[in-house]
C-alpha cells in the first residue's frame, strides 16, 4: 500500500492488486495469457509501475479476459454448428435478455428471445427443453448455456417441421 500512496507500485504487487479488482483468471487460457502479459509488464517496467501503468495493465488484463472469453464462446458456438455471425447474433440476443447481468430469466423472456431469433417454438416444447437442461435451477444460464439452449430449440423446431411435412393432408389418409 505504501507504493500506491507514493504514486508507484512494485511489479510483484500487481497480481494481488488485480485480484482485488476481481481480475482473477477463471480458465487455463486466461491464466496462460495473463502470465505472458505479466512478463511483458515486468519487462517494460523498471520494477515499479506508475499509477497510469497500473491502470493500463488492469485495462489490458480486462480486455484479455474478454477476448479469451469471446474466443471460447466462438469455439463453443462452432462446436454446436453455429457460424461466427450467428454466434455474434446470439451474443446480442443474450445481452438483450440479460441486461442486468443476472444470468437469470423467466420462461416468457426466453420464449420472446428465441422467437425474435426466428425460432417458432411452442411454449410447452420450450418448457420441456428448459426442464431437461436446467442444471442450475430455473432460468439460470450463462451465455454458453444460452447458445446450447438455442441449438436445442432449433433442433426441436426442425424436428417438428419434419414431422409436420410427413402428415398426409386431411381427407387423404389410407
């Protein structure tokens, strides 16, 4: 703390300082990239960081975590057969759904969101999917769970459309 008051911080204090800002890596990719970034910061500094350098380092760490998270989300989307533009569209829909960063929503909010995405599902089918996939309690999902949910909804809609196309028109049965 003495270093902060004097306007400089010793490089070795940066890690604990970032932890106080809740900038703790949560994935191995974040940890690996943070280690590289910390080496860069240490190499750039003469053992001490000014307040401006500490702010820049914290900003770089936050941006790094966001970039790594987006890369992981894009990879997750690709694993579920979504193209990158579709993942971006899902991110926008998710952010509109999760405006309070609570990652909790009710069935009606999810229903409206998937309908806005062009998925014509009935509420009873959506409820069944939510019930089957809800490991964390009703309506509690992060972005990757939301992407998985949309994939399941899409599969349900496609299955329903295929089933409907096999039904013979009324009056023409065997």
